[in-house]
C-alpha cells in the first residue's frame, strides 16, 4: 500500500508505551491546541463553532488553561461570555426565549458527556479527536498486514478497550477482526499474570522478593481498561 504521514505516525506510536491511538490523540490534541491559541482565535468559523457549543468540555477547557496562553483565551472567552449574556437577555424578554435558552443548555450538558463528541454542538477539540480516532483506526485496519505495522502491533501493549471497540466497529474483514482479537487476548493474559504476580509479592511471605515488570501492572491495567489519562 502507498505509505503516507498517518501510516508513519501510527508506526511510531506503536513503539510507545500504552495504547497507540491514545498516544496519537494526545499528540494531535496538543498540536491542535497550540495552533488554535496562536493562529485561530480570531477565525470567524472557529468562533462560531465555539459559540454553538457554549465553549469546551471540562477536560479540554482545563488542558487549554494549562497551556497558559491567557491572551488567546481571554479573546475567546470575552466573545463567549458576551454571547451567553446576550442569550440570557433574550431569555428574559419572553417565555419562548427562556424555553430556547434552557433547551440549548440541556444540549450543551448532553454534549459534555462521553458520547457527546459525536453530536453537532460538541466541543471543538472533542470533534477533532473524533476525526483523529477515526483516521488512525482506519489506517491501522488498512495497513494491519503490512509487516512493519503487524510486527510493531504484536510487540506493543496493544489498544485500550475503548479504542479496540472503535477499531472493531469500523472493521468489516472477519480475518482481521479475529487476528486483532487473538493478539489482544494474548496481551490480556500476560496482564492478568502480571497482576497476580504483583498481588503475590504483596503477601508478607514473599515481601523479600524484588519487583520486576509486574510492578506497574495495576497502572497498565487502568490504561488498558479505560484508556490513557485525559482521553475519555
């Protein structure tokens, strides 16, 4: 198959610890936020998306805050607070205005839930993450039997369960599905053994034994079951 940037990015991500899709999401979101704060805060189209969603989800709002660009965010939030204030004033003018305002707030509340990134008024960065998840899941499926990808995937820690589900939902080839599930099952079996060994060494009878690769099994299990921190 023709190699492209997404292919090579996936290949590199498979060499990292943890779920490769989670790794790529974090990397792309950080890059996207930098571009947003330094190049897009005055973009009319971006402003409209932010107004329609009443801002960002909690996770992405605090990620932006931690970047520390007060000027860029002050520009965005002046516009957003003014928009919300305008809608509150409209709400006060009539019973219908109040109904529309409350309906919009209810939409925003729903959009902030875990599946909200798939909806029309989702957070800007949730939408972008959905696109990244879809793109790299498709690349992994299409290039799965490329020797480089296949071998790196077998050696990697594999996918977290949420991204495994996303991948399998987008795959129509039974052979590929069975192969991926088989590889992931082997990884889960190793994880179970590491968890058991971690527990065994907590027993006072074996407290003198040094910890090995099982020492972080509980952390790896957290990531495997639920995804990397600040992804979902």
